[in-house]
C-alpha cells in the first residue's frame, strides 16, 4: 500500500478515528516531516532519519518511536504492552494522546540534535 489515506480507510470507523487523530498529532508536532508508507505502515522522517511509525490492528493501535523514544518514556508507557521500540494502545482504552505528543516532540528534537553533530 502506498497511500496513508487508503491505509487508514481499511479499518473500522473507531480505529480510523484513532489513526486519523494520531496522524494529525504527528503532523502538528513535525510539520516538515516526510510522510510515507514504510514497512507496511504510515511512517515519518525528519532530518533524513526515522521519526515514528504507527499501525492499526484488530485490538490495538501500535506506535513505533524507535527504541530511544520508548526508553525515554518507559515509566509512562509501563502500563502498555511493549516490544523493542514499540508500544500497543488497546482499543478498549482511551488513547494517551498527550503522552504520544511528548514522545513525538522528543523524537523530533532527538533527530534535529543528531543532525547538528
């Protein structure tokens, strides 16, 4: 799949709403980010480096903010199922959009700092 709108449209309305809001949040935090499908999911790059990815699933929304993004917010994310560089937000719970915004802003700053080195 090449188109993020088409990617989101394939999900039930409840999931679409969460994915749309997540997409808007990322774009607001990183307005200059390159947006495209990568690894079969919506992905974003800033300063030529991966920023975050997200994906919809039958029972959760996945956020992939690279290991550093998850490590920095490990305590706040501790209530969610995680993998290396990934976290699952169950559909039967509210999405923690404020936390996700903090993670995205951290990753934007981290990518910018790496570019300055």
